[in-house]
């Protein structure tokens, strides 16, 4: 039963990733593109978590944590760049 749930979750997350890619390419503004990249990072974290559940090893969960930290820092840095024009004051 868990295999069917994981297959559905992987399919739904992959579809969401493709829709985020579409928003990244066709976004009307820079803010839409930033949000699309941030959501893509969240979807990639979900894919890594689902694959870790499928494999049954905790290594993928640590990789997802590292990707989450990187995604947060990069989103904050890019938003500061868009708002202020520089990252470091």
C-alpha cells in the first residue's frame, strides 16, 4: 500500500515541478520567477524525501535538510538583491 502512495506522491510532485518550471519560463514579473524557484526547491525536497522513504535510508533526509537550508538562504539573498540592489550592505 505504501508503494502506491509513494508512486502517487512522486507523480503529483513531479507534475507540480513541471508547472513551476512553466511559471519560471512564462512568469510576467521577477517576483513570480523568484516564487517559482522557491517552490521548485520545496518540490525537490519533497522528491528527495519520498525517495528516501522508498529506499529506507536516512541519508536522503540529511540531503533534504541541506537543500532546504540552501534554498532558504538563496531565496532571501535574491529577494534582498531585487529589493535593494545589493546583497551585502
